[in-house]
C-alpha cells in the first residue's frame, strides 16, 4: 500500500552507507562493551555475544564489579552503575554525558559546511523493571526461571551467545503449525541460559525470523539468501546477506532507521516483564532538514503497524509486512504503541489524567496499547526524539571534536523519568552510519538492484574497474557492496535508573563519572585511558553533582593482542581499574591537599547520606568507598569506618573498582580542582578535573547537544 511504500522509501536513511575501509564506533561513557564481558585478553572473546558491532575486536570495556577480586561467574559480584532518573518537572533533569569516538568522520552541514561524507548517529535505550540478584543466579527449569531466561536484560557471566533453534516451514504450512511452533519456542526457552547475556528478547528475534525482509530496499548486487522458511527473512540484509545471528538482535532493524515494525520485545504486554521497546533518545545528523521525517517515524509517540495472526498456536506474528499481504494471509493489520512504562496503579481515566498533570516530561495518556484492543491503560510515552546536528570529526581518526570543546564526540543526554518510581535496568546503544552521494539515497531502491537479465545495472558494483582515460587501462576501486549499507554500533553494559530522592525536587543532577581502562594509550586503543568525565564543567550552585564510577579487575590486556599492543601499564595490581577523588589546590598541580587544608568538603553535603560529615565524605572518596566514612552513622556501619577495618592499600589494590559515591549539594559558590591519586601520572596520563560552581545568574542553563559550559580558568 502507499503508506508502506512511503515508509520503505524514507527508511533508506541508514541503508545508503559506505564502508570503504574498516570504520568503527566506540562508546566511552557510559562504558561501551563492544561485546566484551570480563576477558583478560586484549581482544573480545565473542564478537556475536549480544549484537553486531562491526567494530575492531580490541574495543570495549569489561563489565563493572563490586569487589577487589575478579568476579568469575558470579552475577552478584557484577556492578550495574546507578543513575538517578530525571523528575516530572522540566527543571528536574538528570544529565549524563554520552561520549563516543567514530573513525570515519561525522558532522558538518550539507548546505553551509559540507564534509567528505554524510553521517547519522542514533542513540536509543531499552529498560525493564529491575530483578533480584537471585533471579540472575538461578538456572533451574522452573516456570518463573524459564521466563526470566528469555526476557531479563543482563550482562551474563560467560561469553557464549544465547541458544536458538530457527523456525522452519512446518510452522507456516499444514494442520500442525501451532503445535510445531509451541514446541520449538518452549525448547528455546528451556535451552536459554541465565548465565549468558541478553538485551533483545528471544521472541523479538523469532519475529525477525518469521518476518519477510523489506523488498523495497536497495541491495546493490548482493543476493540475500533464503532461510529455512523458504523466503528471505528480516535476518538477512545487504550488510548481513547470510543471516548471521548476533545475540537476539534483528539485523534488519539494526541496519535501518526509523524501522517500520514495532520494536516491542513480546507479542503482548507482559506485566511481570515490563520491557520497553527501543526508546529513541537522539538522532544526530549532518542534514537536519530530515528531522521532521525522523520525528514522524520514531516509535516514541507514533503508532506503528504489524500483522497479527490467529490460529497459529501461541504465535501472533508472521511473514506479512504490508496491510495487503496481511489481509491476504488472513491476518489483521494492527497499530501498536510504544511505552516507557504503564502505571498499573492508575486504574481509571481520572487517575491517569492526574498522573499526566504531574508529569511535564513524558506524554501520559489513557489509551489502548494496540488498535484491536478496547481495554485502556495509563500509558507513559517518552518525549519525542531529539534531532539535532552531529558533532564534527575528521575522517580516519578515532579522536576529538571541536564541537565538544576538544573532547571526544558527546551528547548531553537527559535520563528518563519513570513516574512509577520503580528501579529500572537499562541498556543504551549508539549506532553510527556514513554515506556518500555516489547515488541518491532517497531515490534509489529495489528497482535499482542489479538484474542482468532485465538490463538493470546497480549504481555501485563490487570492486569495479573504471576507465579514467589517460592511462589507457582501467583502474580498480575498492568497493564492497555489502558495506555500501554499513552501520556500526556499540552498547553499554546494563545500568540502572533509580528514583530521585525527595530532596532532589526541582534540582538538576549532573553525573560526574570516570571513563577509560587500565593501560597506556597504545595498549588500550581504541578504548581510552582513565579520565574524569566531564573533567571541566560549570554548573549552578542550585544544581547537584553525583560523583561515582565503575571498573573491572580483569583489564589485563593479555595476548592475543589482535592488531594492537598488549600489556597493562599503570599503577597498582595488574588488570585492575581503581579511581578516587581528592581535592587539589589548582588544576595545574599534581598533589592533593590534606583534609585539614581542604576547603571543598566543608562546603558540600550529601543527599544520599545526610549524616555524612565533611571528613566522612573526604574519607569515602579518597578510598573509593573502601571506608564508608571516618565515623559510623545510619548509613555507614562501624566495621567499615576508618580505623575499624584493615588498612587501605596505598595504591587502592584492596579498594573496590566501583563506587556509588554521593550526590553533593553545594552550600555556596566555589571552584574545586580534583585528581585521582593512583592514575594521575604526569607525562603518562592525566586523571584530573575542575568544577566551577557559580551563582545561578552566572550559570549556563542552556540545553544543547553535546555541550556543558566548559570554561577556561580565570587568571
């Protein structure tokens, strides 16, 4: 139908991408996994574990841990960094710098500042209600555990990919379709392992295998292979013609944005496993004239259709991707709606309307989740996607951007607000694509796919010979047509979004974290060395700062080194990440000041532990939480205070690599320079920063992509 055709036309935004060489993207804050888990080696062990990154095997950071020893196979010893969410008032932002590098360039403006290429960055997140650690440890075959194995977002404790048995034609033909499907799905659920990581759900990938690939897309001279179902399914794309599996990610959804199929992770809404679809956070582009198209195609607040089947056992999804094909197949064309969460306590329209009035950030409506249902619920939908210019970077360089004040590419993200107050476990993904104008990306489609029998020549061909005239002989170009559709991505480990404290009402929370891992600049590449993020910022005295970090004990960077250097140069025990936070007299210095001479700690107070004194805060931050304070209080037990437990190692070897830290409130305007005693190694690496806290009229409150107010220090 016309609507589907139009969708297939504008959804070429991520298809016309070029990959003339190995081009990568790496997420540095929050820490990107690049499919790593806890490897001691320089390279990741399994590039297919959760998703298809298309990145170098050396990239990524290990999952955070809670103790000073390697966590082995214990989920309880993993650490999910926790961020306070935003509030319902627009003034109650929780700001997190999303930072990444991309190798092949980005940014510019097609009209006023053209680059050598076109570029788009898509940032999304997925969340669900938190689960107990016991759920992640249990691996029996009880019904509750089986449900957890195929639905719970988790990092896993081993690097194996989840099990999956593909569907076959017996599920779509004959009189026994439903039974065949039900038996296979139950087998997949039984064979899933809680010890293996998972982001997308098993059912999401099964939908992908049952769904026909979009036949309106440009695939150049690539031939997409048919699967066991007898047709080309959505696991096969120009970039992935053989349908290789990466976790439970659907390759077609990965390669195209906005996607024409609802990214819901289950067939029906599951109250017990309230998992969001992918929520669009930001679309950063070199061509902002497309923003209206992007916003209208985003699932955040726009309904998207799919075909719903009946009489197929428990399966309600299938092959059709257009309304006409759906009706011909005996299905019903149904509109689905996205949600951030459902307010289960709001059981009437009046209660939902009251919740909407209290939430200025999200869109809350009394509505049905799908057009074939009459039951209405109180549905919370995320804000519309933020579409803005991408930060400029030069080609062939995993480096910094002038648009981010000389830092790596950044986006100043506003974390979501969950009005239920429930703790959520989430994953963030960043996709990066590059395109050229070798052919028109908006007017090139399946009609231009190579078809020699009918005389159709693809506008791009594999390693073509071109006649340039002067030499008399043709020259060969380096073109791989399955990479003229190249998309790269990285994803975070699982993190948590927790409810704001009452004392945070009306306040902006800035997250101050640590990026990087153990090793020198060559050994860690394409990851980065340690630093605070942000390491220079100006905020209002009325704002709050949550200082925290996470790290691993297994960043040993051992052989195999792939195409880079091995080794883990640094201080303290090999392979271990450690950080702390100490006041300095000035940012050009490299010595901390003694507590007795400090001025910072007496001017702040903790919101998450109001009983903490200035000395308690100083002791907790200098020890990375090894000591909870200098004296016991309601949130600091006596056996964890300074003097009542074993001495802290002077290189923090026995300190935890992850520290929840404190949310600090400021009593007055101030400036503080700070450092990490272990990693700040002059002429080798710098882990220092400076924070200016100014009176509100002087603070820059502007909300814009990639920018805090970074200032030079006054002389």
